[in-house]
C-alpha cells in the first residue's frame, strides 16, 4: 500500500511539474473598450468603441486574413479612417508577437488611410510604398479579441507626392467575427 501512495505522489508531482512551463508568465488579456489610435503626419487620430471592427477569414488551408478598420463619426461631412490587413500565408494561426510586414510572402501587413468628403476620396495605401509593419500584441480566439501595433507610409495614386506617415498606431480589444 505504501508503494502505491509513493507512486501516486510521485506521479502527481511529475504531472504538475511537466504541465507548467517554467518561466512563462501568462498575462491576462486587457478586456477594456475597443480602440484604434495613431498619429497621421503628426496629428492624433482616434476611434473608440463600436466604430472599430475586425473580420477574420480563412481563405484556404494555408491562408487566413485579419482585417481591422475604424472611422470616427463624420465631421463637417468628412469621413476619415484607417484600415489594416494582416495576411498569414504559411498555414499557421495568428499569434501574439508576430510581425506582419509589407512585401513579406508569409506574414504580410498593409495599411490604408482614407478621407472621403462626399465628392472626392483619398485612398492612401501602404501597398504603394511597400512600408508597413503590424504586430499582434494579444489575441484571444475564445473571446474573439485582438490587440496590436502598427505603422506605415502610404500615398494615393492620384497624388503620389503627398505621403501619409502613420505612426504610433495601436488597436486594442477589437472584436473579430
């Protein structure tokens, strides 16, 4: 009987020991309100709450996309917004800490800054400059929330001399479907 107790105790200790990863601290996801912020040519851009959205799509067995966008309410008939796209083309799921860079074959990132005054629309795309970096800082597949950082340079093909520099970008707690 003592051998059984000793075996049980040793098995329990080994199970606990090997089921925990050493040195890993599991941080709790920040479940605050959704937001999308950045500096566009030095000016603060901010969208809060329900005006930020995301969409997650599985294209095929290798490719999936995560699109994030937001625009505050129109001001004087002008709508201004940001859209981000992350593409994973190496059959792995989006993960915390991954970088998505313009021009990358497997982990591609792109950004768009748009302004629409009802008559004219500016669509400044990072695809035109090939300068974009997006990083997932947190992703929760159960709650379907994602957070991250981004920066990119973009221009509209109708006015290639006007560069939009998007810096210090952050999306937080954005719900995806």
